């Protein structure tokens, strides 16, 4: 088993080196084959490990590969930790990554830099696997920064495109803000407990629950401080409120990148970290409340913005942000199992939606604006079926009581039920419960808006010069046609099977992942499945109470979801064009949502311009005027002026020099006479 898990982690890294260093020599096909083969192997082995954990009752273990950093008491080894959390993340990361590798054979077929792209994908997968198998904070931080680097490279993969470069830099900078807090959290843990090894740290937490840190005359709960700082890192990586602005712009990268990094794997690293650190967060009530509030607000914020976006990838990106909010407030109320369950199911249907969107974009000749879609169901039947399955899954449609529904029904309802159950002890959980229900309705609306807008209604992409109809957010009758470089009209076309096969596989997961694994993640067998990987304090009875909530709580998510679906059907099917009229009015609420609550403008006015002002102040005022002005530039200027004035004495005339010599002799004689006197 040790050899198997080592192969899972290192195979993508070796493949990345081969494709990255030797891609030009071995060619596109071999580079893609090596990286894809390595991921398919890692995926198969990951499912084997997961099966051994789930059904063969594999015991937790750690494989130490090599020393990492050993300085005094600071000890870190390169290790691979296998428990329930890492086993779940292994299959999530490798399954989605393997399917994205296969999908990219078709999507990136015309790109001249395929070896570089596949090398980046495999490197990202390696960094993510290093993160989820870490046995201490140092390796966790290594993987954390590794996926950040890979994300920067993949978002800016088309580096000749200015918007892609800007998006990559934005993602990198915003994540550094979060990572600063994360690093401070790691330092706090080491300072307080003398170790960064999870196995040594977690047993100490209960005994330190009452410890405080006195600063500036104020006493702060030590575990709360450490958890809050670590959560800041999770906010950046998982695009939570205040540090969310990078995620929608990250859609500038190729669509497979969006599916891999910003839908299914990297953005869930923050959720995974909170669940991994459940032994700490269970003794940090203030930090847990902050997590709950931030998660709930993020879910609401992203859902409202998703209502008004027209870029198909941005709608799904804000959907990701919203679903991450669900996961965070689940962890905040103590239902870590529900958070991991939604992380697991979300990986399938969100990767399905992103890859489905990529198939639509491919079929529409790289058009991403949904206002130029419509009536695509008959042209893209497989993509239509797959995205319909993904939409049903994310909206959480299912029948409570009999437990019959798609993947999202099980995991999202589990979160909402847990939030209600936690509300009996913590009023903030009731806030999350109400937000969760409201967001369920909004999610149904914007998800079906995307589906109806793309596959139903009138064709707005033009058909041999026919006029388009029913543009959303446009005046009725606006013309929108897709043209190639020669001015000819395009017709939509289905994607090749190398792109459709991953959609079929993910569709199976979007349908079955919920009811197959419900009992293991959240139901009767959850304690046997997690086996201590997730810690619940003796006072945490959320899971037990979540299974006994009132009937109206069980049915509420379905009511809100059906309500959102019916409203979307009315606006975009029954009264097609109504969305255009509502958008044309440009009311304050619409503009507020459409402009993403004006966060970009706010950050531009404060942080960006503020940083530029400070930079100019210290550069032009401090560096140039004061330091350089009084320092090297000032000394140089004085020396130059003195030299220039002294140089005027050198006239070249003999009588000038004779006169100066005469003055010198007269001066010496005068001095001598004065001295002798």
C-alpha cells in the first residue's frame, strides 16, 4: 500500500517534468500520452485506496519519504498521510484531473503549446496531492503555494492575451493576501504548541482550550487566534467574501483549467483544511462563528451576482463561489462531514457543468456570451443531456423522506438540515439556515436560466443571416451572429467524443454520488467511515440532531428550488424576452448585482489606488527627493557645481597665473611679518 500511495502522488510530478522539459523533443502526442496516462494510473490507484478504506477497513497510516526541513525544534518531513479525508480528496483530485486531461485532447487540439499545457495540468495535480496528503503544516503550505503557482501559470496560459495576464496576476496577488494570514497562523501554532506535526498537535488542543494570549493589555483566546489566521488563508484559496474577486476573472484561462482548478479541486482546499483542523476549530467558538457568517454571506453574494451574468463560464464561476459558501458554513456550524460530502458531490456536477460549458463554447466557435446562444439542444444533444443532469444535481432536486434524488440533493440538504439543527445552540447557525434556503432558490433560478438560455428558446446565434430574437439583457430583435475569419456563418456542432466521454462519466457521478455514499459521509455509517479523521467535540451533536429535524425543514429546500426553477421557466421559456425587458430598465438592484456589488470598483478605489499613491509617495517623495536628493544625487550635484566653478579659474592666460602667484607671495610675506611681530 505504501508503494501505491507514493505512486499516486509522484506519478503526475514525473509526467509533468517529462512533458515540460522534453515536450518539444518528444512531440505533442507523446507528451499528452505520458501526462494523461500518469493521471489515469493515479486515478485508478486512488479509487483502489478509497475502496480499501471504505469497504476493506484500511487503517490510517503515514509514509515518510524524506526529511524536509529540520531546524532546532522545527521538524518537518516529506510524508504521505492516508486517512478518510485524504482518501476522499485523492479520488476527487485524480478523477477530475484525469477526465480533464482526456477532455483537453479535444479542447486544446488546435493549440500549439499542448506539451506546456499538459505539463502545467500535471504539476497542479501533483501540488494538490501533496497538499491533501500532508502530515504537517509545512508540507501543507508547500502544496498550498504549489497550486497557487500552477493556478497562475494556467490562468495566464495564453500569455499573449492581456486579460489573461491581468487575471493571473490578480489571482496571485489576492491569494498572497490570504497566504499571509495562513503563514501567521502556522507561526502561531508553532509558537504556542512547539510542533507543526498534526499527530503531535491535535492531542494538545483540548488541554490548551483555556489558554489566552495577552497583547496590549487585552486577553485573546489562543486557539481562536490561530484558527482565525488559518481561516484567512482558506478565504483566499476558496474565494470567500472579501477575497473572492480573483475567481471570476480566472475564467480567462482555458475551460479545462476552469473545471480542474476553479470548480472541483483547488478552491476546495480551504474547506478540506477546515475539516482537517476540526480538532482545533472545535475549541475555537469565535472562529467557527466567523466561518459561519463569511460562508453564508459568500453563498448569498455569489448567488445574487450569478443571476445577472451573461458569460456562461462566469455564471458557473459564481456558482462555485456560492457552493463553497455552503461548505464553509457547514464546517462553521460543526457539520464537517456535511461539508466534505458537498465537496465530494460538487466536484462531479461542477466539473460536469464547466466541461459542458466548454463543449458549448467549442460548438459555438469560442463564443461565451449566452446572449448569442439559444435552441442548441438539437445541435448538441449529448452536451445538452449532460448539462441538464448537472443542473438538476446542483439545484438539489429530490424527494425528501424517501431519499431519491441527484447528488446535490443529498449533500446540500444535509448542510441545510445541519444548520437548522445547530441553531438550537447557536443563533448564528439559524442565520446560515435562512441564507441556505434563499440561496437554494437563487441557485435554481440562475442554473436553469443558463440551461434554458443556452439550449431552449429562439436561436440568437444567427442562421444564414436570419435575425436573432429574444436577447436577454438586450433590446428585442438585436442581431447576434457568429462569423469565422472569412465572414461565413457558423452552425453549432457537437464536440468530439474525446470531449464527450468525460461528460458521460461525470454525469454518472452527478447522478449516483449522493445516494451511493450518503450513509458513509453523513448517514448511519459516517462514524465508521471517518474513523477519527474528523473530530467532533463532546458538546457537538449537530449530526445527530440533523437526522431529526422537523418535516417542514426537510421539504423547504425542495420548495425553494422548485420555486426558483418555475420562475426561470416563466422568464426564459413562457415569456421569452422578459429578461431583456427587466435588464433594459437597469434598476438599482439589477445594477448592484450585475456590477458584483461594486467590489472591484471599491478595491480599485481603495487598495489599488491607495497602493499606487503610497508607492508614488515613497518613490518620488522619499526615494528620489529625500534619499537620492540628499544622498548620491545631492553629493554629485554639489561636487559638480564646485568643480564647474573651480574650473573657471583655469583660464590658460600666463598673466592670470602670474598675478595669482604674486598674490600668494604677498600673502606669505604678510603672514611671516605678522608672525615675527
